[in-house]
C-alpha cells in the first residue's frame, strides 16, 4: 500500500476534530495527535486520566474524525475517517513525547503542566480518506 499521500498530509496538521457518540449523544473534541509511518493505520492522542472525556472514549459507540490543517497551509489538506475504533494504548506519553515535541508547537508547555496525568489512546483506522489539497488527486486507503 502506498501511504505517501497520508504521510504528506499528516505533516501539515497536528490536530483532529474527534466526534464521539455515546448513548445517542454526540460530542466533538479537538485533540492533538501523532502518527507514525510504520503504523499507518493508527493515530495516537492523549487525555487527562480520569476526566469525563476519558470516560467518553471508553463508552463511545461511534467515532469519526477529520484533521484540521495548520493555519498556514494552502489548499486545506486533510484526512478523515468514520467508524474508527478507539482504545487505550500500550504506549505511554513518554514513548510519544519526542514525536509530540517535533510536531506540535509549544507542546513542552503542555507536558510541563500535565504530562504525568496524560494517558494515551489509539484510533485504529479501517480506512482513511486523504485529501492532499486543492488540485491534487484524493485517495481512500483501506487497512
């Protein structure tokens, strides 16, 4: 599978709008995420352990997301997926910290304030729609 489009678009964003449905109630959250080329079907994000949002992740019956392009991006490149699986990760924030620091501006401040309280979640993708921006060919990758 050629993941070059996905790789290029994930370089242009570090946030997703994460939509969750629990007991017929829908909620949307903006979260920072990281992606690794050697695990193309997985996005990682974190939440403060024990807060209401974490409980929502555990109870979500339907999950979807769309990425939010960085403000300086021309053409609005993005990825999106529906029917995503969300689960607790075996990875820790310490494992992911170098990637967060590399891809999310000012993440060191977040880490310094709440780093030890964060727990990691994984979004497992069955497929992902990749739009590299205006004038470029779009694709749907299936995992």
